[in-house]
C-alpha cells in the first residue's frame, strides 16, 4: 500500500486508488501522513480541518472520519503493515516511511545533495530526478483548493524548489544547459525572487548564446527583490551579471576549453626583388682634335648665330642690352648736349 500527499491525497492498493470519502476524512489522513509514526492530538486535527472556526461537533466529526479511514485501510492489500490506532491524546498512524511519497522524496533529495557535494554530478542528477518524480503536483492540492492552508504545505514547496535547484546545478555541471533552460525559465517565472534559481537561469541562457535574455533575467529578479523586500541582489548574483557582460572564461562549460581567438597567420618574408644587371655601355670615343688652321676668322653674324639655326642666346642677350641703351639715350637726348653728341 502506497500513500501520497505530493499532489492530491491518495492511497494506492494493488495498483488502484482507494476511495477516501469527504473532505474531513481526506484532511485527517493528509495531516496524519505529514506526522506519520507520531501521535497527533485530536485538537490538532480539529484545527487542521476548520482552523479557529470549528463547529461544536468538530471532535465527533473527526472521530467518525478516523473510523471510516480504519475501514478503508483494512480493505487494502495489507502491504506495509499500516495501522491507525487511538493513542492519547489523539491518534497514531503506523506506516513504513518508504510507503509515503514525501519520505521517499526527502531521502532521495538528501542523497542526491550529498552526491553533488562529492562531485558526482552524473549520479546526483539521476538521484535528484528520481526525487522530483515523486511529485504529482502541488502538495495536498485537493485540500488547498478547499481553502485548507497548512504551514507544512509551504515548507514542502520550498523543499521541492531546493531539490530542483540542486538538480539544475548538476545539469549545468554536466553541460546540459540546453536541456534544462526551459524548466528554469518556468520556475523563475513562478519564483522571480529566488536568487539561486535566477543565477542558474542566467548561466544556462548565457551558455545557450542568449546573453541579452540572461541580463534581462537578472533585471527581473532585481526588480522583484526591490519591490517585495526592498533589497538588491546579493554579491554573487551581481558578480555573475558582471562576468556575463565581460564574457568571462569561467562561465564556460566545465571540461570544455574556452574558445580562444585564432592565432594570426605567420607570413613568410617576401623575397628580395631580383634586379637586372646594369647594361655595360661602350666607351664614348674622344672627339677628334680640330686643327687650328681649320678655324678661320668668324664674322659678327657667326658669333650670334646658333649651330642649330636661328639666333643664339648670346645674340638675344646682346640685342636686349642694346635696346635698353637706345631707350635710355632717347630719354636723355636733347637734355644733355654731351650725351646727345655721343649718340
């Protein structure tokens, strides 16, 4: 016989659920399972079902519910040696802890956490996955729908979240960020103020090459903390945000080297240009000597003529000087008799 409270309250016998009756009977069983193998006072059962607004017949109603539970349990297959006995000041449910899902969950979660601390990530992921598989939905969901709200319910949900975070840590250590990122997103949306959960989501998103979304997740958690508690994120989460902005190598998947930039190619030195040898020029023969007799007297026109034809530069310079002298003489002619007599 198996008992479940991690979800709707249920009793499984021979693979089939047993009928548990009305609200009082189900609530009494759920509360006794939370405190199995411990004596629960009748007054505690009354408060668990009705709170502070219990009717005058509340104790009698609890007694009737316990009697019906005994008959229901007696109809089961008898596995696990279940016994519900009256024990002052109330009742005692004797049952093998392994037959109750919440105890199986806690045992597996503690074992997985120990394996994770020992560095056995692969084994821890399997154990924690088995622990989370015990959950069929919110704890005692059929009772909470009717308005019953026990402190133990919130504690169980916190235990579930802690086990999920441990499982996510094992997954990140194994490089399974693509596999767990969607679950992390869903959990973070439901619990935006949990810093450890946010950090795991940021790391998973960053490793999935979604840096912008990783930084947005940080801002959502920061706003949730400020609006709910008036606090900023802790140093660890702030440091993670800075590392993501800087693409820190420590965020890489364990066991995989960080992608280093490719080394610059080594270029071979360019070969020296091969210059053609300078042409060897033949020696220029010296001009033949000109005999003095060959040079005859030259006329005035020869001196001012160019060998290539036309007027030589010397002739042009002399003509320009002669023109300047004539212009000056023209200006002074008549003014000085001596000057005029010279021209």
